[in-house]
């Protein structure tokens, strides 16, 4: 299967920017997703990007895609305590059919 | 008007019991999925159903059996529960193609004692 990697933990101070990183293995056309999981809750879709794009911005969220390095990042500007959660990146490609491959999740802690 | 719903939200049971988790989606999607999230928060796909046909089974023990009575429902039945089955189980749905976003339910937290 595909390999999607993330660092496990990130701590930032309230008001700072957070950058959550993800690497993937499939080099074919790909959709890459960011999901947020708050404590005790399900997965909430935050944003997604197709591999023909380099960047996508949505309010405080900026997704950057480096296709050469197969590296995806999610930047959260002005991080708030409500942003504390686990963030999962996921990949889907023609090679994987319907299947999403999820990263291990990055636990973001925002320090007041 | 919940998009993907699961019942129950919590399930505590004894080893050896048989239990079912139900999932329903009202998004008109034709593909539904079951994922297992372990204690380390790793998320792995278990099953996918497209138009009531199983299309993925990721080496899940045959104690787990998905059942889809119709396109909007995908239930998960687990026989002879084991301690290692304790996890959070998520249902998801999509239009089925690899380009389509998957929408997740709130999860069912299963604890096997």
C-alpha cells in the first residue's frame, strides 16, 4: 500500500503559526486531504488539494504541495486553543481505487 | 440532518460476545467504509462497500463481517470479541471514485473487557 508519514507531535503557542508536515509515496495524480480529529470526536474534513496545484488557501489554512519531494504541509495561521486536535493527512490516487491511505496523525497542542 | 451517523457511540462488552455497530448516511453516496483507529490513533481501512458489494477487505479477521442492506447503510458485525478489538471504529462514505472526498461518522468507541 501507499506510505503516508507524519510527525506525531507538535506544540505551538497561541497566536503563532503551526505547520504540520506530511510525506507520501505515490507519484501519480493524487488528491491529498487534511482531516481534523478533536478529542473524542470523528474526523472532520478541513481541506484538500489536487496534485496539479502547488498551494491552496482557505481563511487561516494554507496547504502547500511540493510534488518533487512528495511533501505536503498544512499551515494554520494565528493558532488558537480550539485548534488543538489530531491532524491526519490522507492520499487517494487512481492506483488505490476507493481507498484512502491515512498518515499516523499529528497531535497539535496549543499552549495558551 | 446528520450526514454520516453511527450507533452506538460507546460500546462496552465482555470478551467472547457478539456485537454490531450500525452506520447510516444520507448523502446519497454509493460507497461506504469501515475504519479502525487503534489506541495510538493509527487509522486503517477495514472494508469498503460499493452498491452493496464488498470491494476491499484489508486482511481483517473473518470474525468481522460487514453487512449492507442498502446503499445508505453499512453495519459491522463482530463475533467472539477479543481484547484486541478495543478501538474506535469509524464509518465513512463517498461517491466512490478515488477523486471523491470521504465523509466520516463520529465513531463508535468499543471497549472489550
